[in-house]
C-alpha cells in the first residue's frame, strides 16, 4: 500500500481510542465520574472502542446468543439475533418475548402476537426502533415497517437461511447472501453479518471482511489527505494491521480488550466516532459529510457496568474473570 498522507486528526484517532477504552475499564471497575479528563468525552456520547463491548451488543451476546437457558439450534439463534438487531432496542425485545408467551424459537414464534405488541407500543408513541441505524422497510407489501420486517424474518427461516449461512466459506459470502434480501443495504448486511458471527451459528475471523459505513467514510476523509486514492476497506485493513506501529509512533498507551487487539469492525467503528469527535476537536477539518455538530450529549446517569461476556471462541472470557476477581466490587452484577 502506498504511503497514506495523514492529518492531525489521525493522531487524535488513536488518542480517542485509548481514552474511550480507559473509560470502559474505569466504568467496569466501578470508579466514580468523571472517567476521563477529556472535556469532549465528558460532554458527548460515543460508543466503545470495541463494538462488542457496547451495551446493546453485550445484551445480544450474553442474553440472546449465549444464555444457557435458550435453545442453541441454528434456526433459533439466527431468529433471535436478527429479531433483536432489526429493532436494536432492549425494551422492544423484552416486550416481544413477553407477548410471545415463551422464549423466542423459530418453530413456536407467534408473529401475530409480536405484530400486535409492536403496534400497541407505536400507538403509545413508544419508539420500537433504535436510532443507531437507518432501517429501510423491506418490500413485502405491508403498510407498517415492522410488519415488513417480520415478513422478512419469516421468509429467511422458510428459505433455510441459517443453514445456508453456515455452509458459506467466509464472512464476505455471508454478507453477500444477506445482501440479497430486500431491505438490507450494504452497511446493514455487514452489521448483521458481524452480529451473527458473534454467535455459535458462524465461526469466521473478523479480520476477513469489513464494509465502511457513511460515518466511517467521513472519519477516514478527515484522517488522510489522500484518502480518495484508496477504497475505504483498504484503509481500514491497513490501520488494523498496523495498529501497534501507529500507537508507538504517536506514543499512545492503548489497553486492548482483555488482550484482544482491534479488529476491522472496531477500526471501522472508531473512524465513525472520530468523525463526530473531530467536529469539536478539529472543527476546521470538514470531511465529506458536512456535519459540524455532535447530536448526542453524554448522560451522567449511567450505572456501573455489568460483568461482560464475549463470544466463546475469542478466548478472552477467562481474562474477564481474572479482571473481575481483582475487582470484587463488580462480582455478581446482573445485566440491566
């Protein structure tokens, strides 16, 4: 790869990653606020450096995918994962499962009951979709978007999609198959591929594939003068592969996630976050989106983080347990 011409924002990218990761560990240890001396991080909301450490991803992994009380059949894991991620709200999921009357499984899910509770929540002006992603409506002919999404899930199960995904040779092939379904554009198909790959349904390395979302593309444009000479994915792969080099070059002390280095999905996510952070830290660097404000302010009402759990094959849950043992104040906390 030819030399990337970095801007001052790229150094901030690594400093931001380290500071945000420090916040994660400080919260996990139960330390009092402020968890960072960075004024921007104190004022505005940013996701974790590692996508899997975020609250919603943790709920997905711990409660929906690896909960030993739930079915581990491929169809059931697939349905639970996508039913949760389409709405991407814990409250919506819990209302769905309560309305279903039993744990969500492909063979017993009552789509009519699910549709009824979603309609009722909308009638009460309760948001059923997260604002994290733009969720287009699949084309199944229903007036309500959620009804089209339920029809999409039903069709995926009828198409034996979970088993077909398991037979794919790589993560990019999983992505291609998901992308063939109505309502799933490139970024959503990639996000869902990663979510499914957290579970025991799939077993691919995250180094294999990445798709840059609009926010990441904006962040990349702020970090490199000559970004147009490369595909966004090429830059993300390069940054991921050379993270130690850049951390040393900028003299940044970064604490990996219980020993797990950043993966392409994490570096993609960090480019999205630096796109926002730079609006305040480097307002003179415009990027390609034209946005100049950070919308979400930081809430100081956050509780102490629960004990984390990560996909079994990552091999870091023992490190998590060692960390917990060294900080007994966090033992026994439940995910809320």
